[in-house]
C-alpha cells in the first residue's frame, strides 16, 4: 500500500515539474498575415511577458505588444472519428474530436491590421484565454455557444 502511494506522489511530482518547465501554451501557428512565418509551425505561446505576447517557434520568434492587440477570438471545430471507428471500434463514431482555435488581431505601428491564427492544445486553452483577457484588457469573442462553453 505504501509503495503504491509513494508511486502516485512521485508521478504527480514528475507531472507537475514537467508542466512547470514548459514555457507557455503549446500551439501550432496555422496562418495569418505575417509573411516570415510558415503555416503549420509548432511552438509555444507565452503570456508571462509583462509587455508582449510572444510566440516561440523553432527558427523564429514573434512579439506582439499587448497594447496593440485589438481582437481575441476563440472557436472550435468538432469532427466525428470515422477513421478510428473503421480501424479500431465502431464506438469511436459516437465520439467527437475537437480542435481549438485562437485568433489574435493586432495593429502595426503604421496602422495595418494583422492577424495570427493558432491551434491550441485543449489542456492549455482556458489558461491562455484568461491570460490574454487579463493582459490585453479585451474580452474574448466566441464564435458560437459551443465555443463559449468550452472556453469558460
């Protein structure tokens, strides 16, 4: 019994240390108006910087000052798991897979409107939305009621 509780404590400690070591929210840049970043770029979206939202990718970094962010939008897309149902079990057709998307709109110094679209890991979604609202002072716009439920 003691060995099992010790293993659980060690497992939780390892999991929390891994989460603490992560620099931000796991995201994938899907597209936007910036030409220097290619679509489908994985990276980290960091909201702990006091002045800017920072996207770290393997070969680049984008910094957007919070004061320039003028739009935050969250949406999701749900799909049935047809492939899994054919390959593994027919019960998978009853389950849905959800992808979570966050759009950040901002204005450059010359007044040009820009946008960044990210796919966000579901485990990082709520903390990211709360952080963005707190840092920018803007409310997140939800695409529909399902997105509103998932984002709150």
